[in-house]
C-alpha cells in the first residue's frame, strides 16, 4: 500500500489569503506536520470521504429546515422530557 510520502508528487501553487495561510501554518505545527503535508491530508479527506447512509440522511434532514422541536436544558429531567416529546 502506498503512503502519501511514496506517492509521486507534482508541484502546485495556490494564492491563499494571509489569514488562511497563517491558520494553516498554526494547525500544521499543532499536528507536527509540514504545511504541504497538512494541506494534502485535508484535501485527501475532502475528496475521498464518502458519508454513510445515516450521515447522508442526517444531512438531508438538517438541510430540509424541518423544525424538530425545542430542548429544555434547565435540568436533566426537563431535558429528557423534551427529548421524549420530540421523539413522539
């Protein structure tokens, strides 16, 4: 199995906003990666990630704008009752 490091590379140049580049540098450093490797891993995740059926259904439900109800977080009991009311 080829790893990212073994895959042939081709140079590409992008114009990024200063703020975005600064954030990428910071996040790459937090992950102990070079900016190149960090950006490549983000792009690979974005291109190859395919959500499962349950996730696709949840995305569609969220996008539909249907009102699911209101959660009462004033206490645990109130919270559980509000969840039960939504599920009914």
